[in-house]
């Protein structure tokens, strides 16, 4: 089975963590990592949510590491678009295209010197990513999108 990346975003108190816990409990076995923005940012780094914060790279690295090792990942947090959109888009593009990306390459990308490729240079799957499956939870009507991830 292909690893899945599920991103749960929403306002504070909207039920993201509860849905992530419920999904983990329903999965019932090893191989599902829950990557929580609050855990990494507040508990581990003790960092405020600021533009360019260290937590953005750490969230990216932990998520990629788990996916690279075959774990399904639920990434949950407020993940404000103004701060986290480039990281989330990069995860989606890289894993939807079936590429395993090392953490060193992701650091280069965020450092601004990772070369961009034109659409013609990207694999067809990157130009036309798979359609996400919508998952709706009964908890607060929260919905999520799951993107099937392809491995090379």
C-alpha cells in the first residue's frame, strides 16, 4: 500500500488533534505518524509561530522522514498559509510525483538555492497530480484531503 499524506488544517479548537487521534486509533497498528505543529513548535522548540520559524523546516523534515520510510502521515496544525504554504506545496508536489526526497534536498529548497524545473522537465504526474480523496469527520464537520503518494 502506498503511503498517504493527510493534512488537517483549521482554526484553534476546531478538532484537528481529535480527528488525528481518532484516525490513528481507527488505523490500529504501527506505520501511521501524527506530526503535530504544536508539538514540534511549542513543546520541542518552544518557538512562537513567526514567519520563517525553525519549526517549518522541522515539520517538513519529520514529515518527509516518515513518508520516506513508508509510514502514513497525518500532519495537523493551524498551518497558516502565509507561513506554511511553500512547505505544504513542496510536500504535495514531491510525494505526489513519486520522488523520495532527502532532508538535505529540502533544506536546499528552503535556502533558496534549489533549482526550479520548468513544467516540461517535471514528470507527467507532477504536472497532473492525482485528485485528492475527501474525508469528512463527524467531529465538527471537519474535512480533510488525502493525496495518494506514488513511489518511484
